[in-house]
C-alpha cells in the first residue's frame, strides 16, 4: 500500500470510530446533514461518496 493510501485508510478508520460513538440523535442529525450536502453537491463522484456514506460507515442498516 502506498503512503498516501495508508494515510487515507487511517483517516477513514478514525472517521468510522467517531461515527460509531454518535448517539442516536447525533446520528440522525448527521444523516440529515449528509443528505443536504448530497443535494447541493455538483461533482458526481463526491455526490456518490456522500450518498454511500451513511450505509458504508454503519449509520444505517443495509436493506439487502
């Protein structure tokens, strides 16, 4: 793994740890914020990331 990829991986692990500590109300507020950010995002790749963030970081249950 490259140094940049390793750093990115560590950052994402840190984000996942923080998200896991959110209370139910904080989690709901964060999901709402992500929805607002997604609606305003013009860049397709960033919008896709924002759309997948809640499920990818365990904020919501996988429907499948």
